[in-house]
C-alpha cells in the first residue's frame, strides 16, 4: 500500500513539473521542429502514467526504474535549450 502511495505521489509531482516545463518550452523562441519534438516527447512522458492507470501498459519494475530516469533526462535536456 505504501509503495502504491509513493508511486502516485511521484507521478503527481512528475506530471506537475513536466507540464510546467512544457509550458516554458512552448513560450521559448525556438525552431518549430525543436519545439515539436520536445513537446511530443513531453506529452509521451505525460501519457505513460495514464496508460498504466487505464491498463494499456502493465506496471512493472522496469517502469519503476526507467520512468524517473527518463523524466530526469528530459528535464535536463530542456534546461539545456
């Protein structure tokens, strides 16, 4: 039960940070292709927890290990823009 609560709390925090960063990217004056790729990857990262909740993608230990790393790398790449 505690693990599920921690997973939900992490996902809520991750979604909040991702939405905030995507809005910042949308407001930047970048090339349109860079904006599209960045926003597309961000939306994919946002939809993954929803797909798990709906049942499209089964939750696994790989998700628990890879999703936080993917979010951190994505946020790092956004900071470098």
